[in-house]
C-alpha cells in the first residue's frame, strides 16, 4: 500500500535519539536542553521574535487562546479544519462563529469573514489549509479595521511563506503542529511563535502555562501563581525536531515538485493550486463519487484520506450557519499521498490510477 503520509528520517534522527536516551534526561518542564535548543533554532528559521515549544499543536492553540481576552466573546474560524482549532475556542470560554472558505484554496473566505463580524467578535483564526497561506494582508487589514485580534493556525504551514516572509513571522501569535504526519515531524510536538513588542512577556507567561503554572523557580523551590497545564515538549521530540529542521527546506522542495507533477498529470479539474509559497502538507482533489473513488484507489494499493469533515457538521458543534462553499466542497474532497518518500514511479502510478477512475465516469 502506498501510504497517504510517511515521515522522512535518516541516521541523524536515530543518532539524536540515542544521545538523549543515554543522557538519562528525557524531559524537563523547565524547557532546558534540547527543547531550548529547538526553540532557538525554530525561532531563527521562522524569523519570529520568540518561540515556545509544546507537546502538540492542540496545546499550542489552547495556550495561545488562553493569552487572549475572549471569554464569552465570538471567535471567527473556518469550519474546514481539524476539530482542535475549534476545541481551543471552547477551552478559552468563547463561542466559535464559522466562516466559509475560498473554493480554490480552501482557506478562509475574506468576503464571508466580513459578513460574520459582529460587536462580540474578538478574534480571527485563519487556517493555512494544506500549507497554502491565507490572504494575511487582507485578514490583518480587516482585523485592524474592526479592532479584532488574529491568532494563526499554521499546523499545516511549516515552511510556507506570505509576502516573502515565513508563516509564523507575521502575526503576534502563530501556532504550529509537529505531529508525525506533518512536514516537520516529531513523535509529539507543537510550538507557538510570538511577534510584536510583548513577545518576551508572552513567552514567559507561556513557559509557566505549559508547566502547570509553575514560576518563580529558584533552584528546587518554586511557586504556582496560576492555573497551568502539562504541555511541555520532551527531549526526544526536540532532538528529532532539530534534525528535521536542518532538512525542512529540502523536504518542502520535494513536496512542491510532487505537487507540480500531480497538478500537471491529474485530469480532475478541481485540485490543489500550484503556489510557490505553499509547503504542500496536503494535496487534495475533488471527486463527485468519493466513496467509489476511495475504494478503487485502495483496491489499487493507494491510501486515500479525507481532510476534513467540517466542524459545524459534527455532533458536538451542530450549527445552522450557512456555509455554502464548505458544504458543496467537502463531500467531494479527498487527499492523495503526499510525502517525500514517494518515488517518481509511485507518483506516476497514482496519477495513472486517478485518471483511470476519471475516464470511467
């Protein structure tokens, strides 16, 4: 079976893991060692002011929103995202208001965004879907106009760019995921990058929030001045992340090459656009008889995924909101294999099978 996702690694990750294992220091809530080293290197790579490493992208979203004054207020968020994006809104005591997507990119639709803004709106969460950057210039312009904050969900966008700068360097708070299927892969991991004049102050607060509210540590003594969570990154993940970071641009270049091959060869009209600024975490196409397509591809030895069922259709979030583009796109949406372990012959085979199905319908 050709895998949908498959992390790339070499001897450097194995060596890094062995070093951590032998050291006996596998984790530290204080965020020293490899975790601190990863924060510094990731911060340098992104071009942000500060970075806080965490144990997941979900933790990053949760803590990011805990920095915001949004309790009992509205948060504008696309329904076409992984559910963690919206869970984080509830964690922070706010109400999600679902926004439609752009049909070509599956990112936030700025026209619908403007329609959904109300007096209770306090925050916008743009999601860089599949690695394609949202229109941050327009989103940030709207946010300034209505005095609304922006927290980016960049779980798919490690290495993507907007206006010549890497995603993670534009907004004051940006959240990343390093799940094993992501472009920069770890066993578990996430991060928040911080920008603006209060970046250092927010980093200090996040360091406390990620470790059960612990602060004012002096030697073995410490205080707990606030509610916190057990969200810090472990040394194994950080060690792997440091090695992945050395290869991330090369890995993303290969993803772009694969995306170009797909785009050129696949006959279906609706598919992921080709943009130099995307890191191509996903490559999607739209197929009208999706269940038949998935069975056909699986029978052909090719794994297929669906990203995602819209959150506003989930039982926990059932909403009567009108999202016509989201609701017309998602029943046709499928993700095809995208990872740098794919060989050119496998890519050719995937394209052939997709087009074989296309020609049957």
